[in-house]
C-alpha cells in the first residue's frame, strides 16, 4: 500500500543519494564563477514558448553577455 511505497522511496533515496551527499558535502561540485555572470536554471515541460522565453531573457537583460542559461527540456514526441 501507500506506506510500502513511501518506505521504498526512502530506501532508494538512502541507497542511491546518500553516498553522493556524503561524497560532496562541504565541497564545490563546480567552480563558482567570480565574473558577475548570471546563471538562470530552468525546466521546460512540453513548453512550446521556450524559445520566446529565452529571447526575452536576453532582450531584457541589462548585460546579456553576462547571462548564462541552463535548461532541461522535456518534450514528448509521438503518440
């Protein structure tokens, strides 16, 4: 039932995520930039307006050369 599902979730998290937490706790995974750049992280699920959103971000940025985008795009093609 529901409690089994919850227990399974926590077991998976403990088994697979805990080692990563222990390995990287207190450490930088990626170097931190010191150049006044701006990083925007976004996720887009079946978002047909993503291109317009990105263009708008650069158009409205005071310093678009300092803008860096990280996007996870999740599309579903087919039936």
